[in-house]
């Protein structure tokens, strides 16, 4: 089988689903089918992108023998119910972050993927943007020396509008699952091992979800990271990696394409630009297809598992649960 033969279905018709349809179009292909809770929205989406198949009932996508890969981009708290059905039906799944609400759900999904011999992955742009592959090669070569410290910022200004998902507890809102997952995935990607020491502070929004968060992480190697998140105050999307012989800065890091290395001994700066922000979904799709075809698996499910473990632990410490967990 070639990648041209792989048939993708989208579950959801939001922003990410549009990007997925466009990503496939750039390689001269189309989404095969669309599943959505609201049939009319599914029809409109299909017409927009020339998709041949729309399911009247959302669950029909799991029963369709033609479908190879399902991209799930519905709200976080619905993921596990769709993951169960998709994986049990033997479909490969690329699931929008955060892949599940907690580690217990993720472990169940991983077990189902193993039992049904399919690929399960979280759609985490950081693992697929070319700039990250290049930076990993540079730091793994040892030219910058050992990692000492990581600093992550991510803040967006969202109105206290309780109808949107950001502050809505019933839609698994809050900073950690929405934007913290990027920062922690970046941390895990560059750290030598999973952090085993965790300290945090949280400020809750009026709805009881996490609005502002500070996290300090350390792993057995003594590498440290600080993460600052906010949903009601703008911050730069900045990642900084401090090594023995220099530090690396990335802005707009969830879909980064440019990094600056400042060398310790002479303050010389080196700019590395690689990949394109707008092609984020195309890189993800390409890596997912390689994994499905058994060529190379760069989906980093082990990192997804580690990050979910950290997020689950943090929410337990804050006493923050979602209705599905009660």
C-alpha cells in the first residue's frame, strides 16, 4: 500500500479539520469522508472540500471498511468515547491534543491500539515540525553540552465567556489541557528523561478550571524546566533551552519554524529556519502515514504518555476534576 491509497476520515468539522483537508489537498489528495454530530455541518464541510462521503450518524465512520485513518478533533472530553470505538474497529487514529483527559483513559486507549494492532497518536505539532528534528540533531550531537534549564511561556487572552470551551468545565476547559500540553511536550522532547519532581501553583477561573499556572519540573539528571501558562493574559509563545555552551530560543513554538542559538563563549548568534508554520498539519499527516505504512514511527506516543502522566498528577494536586472523572 502507498500513502496515496490511505483513506482519511475526519471526526469533527472545526478549525483543525479544515487544516487537515487543506493539508491533504496540498499533496493532491482529498479527505475520504466526514463524520460530525450535526449532519448539516458535515454536508457543508464535504461540499467545501469535495469530500465524497458524509455519514448520517457519527458512529458509521467506525463501521466503514474503506476508512484507514480517523482524525479526531472534537472537544477533549469526547475523545475517549471515540477512541474506544475507532481502535476497537481496527482504525488507525490521530487524535487532537489533549489526547485524553487523564492517564487512565490514555492507558485504556493504548491497550486497545495494541490489541487491534493499529497506530494511535496525538496530533502534537512539536514532534513533526522540521525545526525540532534539526534542533534535536544538534543537541544530541553534544555540540552545546548538557541541558541545564528550559523555560516555557504560553499565554492567550480569552474573554470570560462561559459558552466557549476555554473556561467551560463541562468541555474540559483550562490552561493545562489546552496550551500546557504544548509546553510540557516541548519540555519532554528535549529532556533526557521524564521529570520525577513536580511543583506547581494554580489560579482558578470563576468556573473552577485552571486559568493561570506556574510549574517547576526536575528530572533525575538534574535538568530543570519552568512553565508559565495563562488563559486571561497575553504572553509570548516562547521556549528557551539553556545548555552548557549556549541557549536556544524559539518563538511561536507550537508550530515553530525559526530558532536562534546564542553561544556562551562569545555571544555569537546563529539563526536556524526550517519548515513552514502553515504546513504543520501536512508534516503531521506525513509522519502518521509513515507510521501506518510501517516505514518509520515518529509519533512519539511514549512522550504523549509521559506528558499525560504529568498533567494528571498536576490536576490531582490541584483537586481539579472534570464531570467525566467524578
